[in-house]
């Protein structure tokens, strides 16, 4: 896959998303629920309920534009009815633990409501780094859990089960993006929890990425995709970091549930930031790894 074709696809998709999203917001209002844009393909109500639109977008694409209004009305009515399900605080422990998922989200997603004191940073000491939180997965929608939803829960158990449940979510596609002989690998799919797998990098490597003795350089531009490079040689790794920085900005712009426009590195249990913007700053474990690769 070439980067140029990826950019063109993203632009065309963004236009369709914007039109459908506007129609969905209007349909929600007709059915008595006010929602707002959280990101390109996620809407949210003041109660904290999130409505991912990926399935609806796929259905609209399949049906064609003349049927959009009908498809949207049916889907929206279903989502409004789903909000009348049991409050998460009233779920049994068994039901709760079956639905809970660990999520890695943009800090801005939590900033709108001051109810996520329990959330944790993915990387300590980095301002505006993605944060780890917990969510519930329902058919057709997700709920990001606030402090009040967890008041009577065993939080350690919730974190452990949420991580295991997220690890079990399958990727739908594997692709490669090649430019100037640098091969960026991509894992993506339809689930909003896929990028959150980076929180458990050892399991992600073992289950999906393959051997990574020199760590993993990665970007999570939005919640449904992980772009990564497994370092083998110093110069190529720096060039890969530059390409990932460009991808993180391009793919996160008006894309599903943007997470971060930055590039990160993981090795031996430690996360670090490699790029904030387009400039690569080799520090910490990343700088040490580059030095080791040069020595080889």
C-alpha cells in the first residue's frame, strides 16, 4: 500500500463520514436524545454513553446514498432504545466483568467531564499522553466508565479483566505501508478497542506483532489501528520514526476516535515518547536502542 493512496482514501472517507454523522445527530434529536460529536465516528450523550458509528457507516456504504436516511433512522432508533438498558452500576459482577474492556484514549476524551480520577497514564511524566481507562462493550455502542460507575467494584479485578478482554478482541486486517524501502506494519479492524492493546505490549507482541528483540516503535493515530516498526538497524529506525510521525498526524485527522498524533517506543517493559510533532527526539530507551544498533 502506498502512502499517497492512503491519504486519498482518508479524504474521501472523511467526506462521507461528515455527511452521515450530521444526519445521525439529527436522527437522534428526532428520537429524543441530544448527542454531540466526540470524534469523526463517535457520538456521545451527556450521560457518558458513546455511540460508535463504524457499523452504520459500513451499512450506509453498502446500501448506497439513496437509502441512507432510512438506514440511519432504523439504526438510531435501536441505539436510543439501547440506552434504556441497565445502568452499569446495577450490572452483576459476572455481567460487568464480561463487558469491561481496557481502553487507551486521548486525554481530551476525559477532560470534558471531571469524572475519571481512576484513569492512569500510558506513559508517566508526559503531559497530554494517552490515558488508560475502562469501558463497557455493548452491541452497537460503548460506555466509557466514570468514577461513579466503579465506586462499588473491585478496581484491581476490573483492570485485570478489562485487559484480558481487550487482548481477546481480534484484528480484522494486516497491511504494510512501504516508502523508501521502509516497511511500516499495520494492524487494524472495526473494534474501538484495538489500539488499546498497546497497554499490554508483551502480549501484543506474542499474539500479533512477532519477535521484537529491539523493541517496538509505534503510533496509535486512532482507536482502531496500530502502526508499528520493529527496529533492526539504526538509520532505518530513525527514518521509520519520521514516517510514523507523518502517519500519526495524517491518519488521526478526522479519523475514528483519534488517540494520539505522537510516536512512541516500547522496550523491556518501558514506554517512552519518540516524537511530539514531526521532529524525532531520541531520548531514554529509544536513544539507547539506537546506540546499540549502531554498535552492531
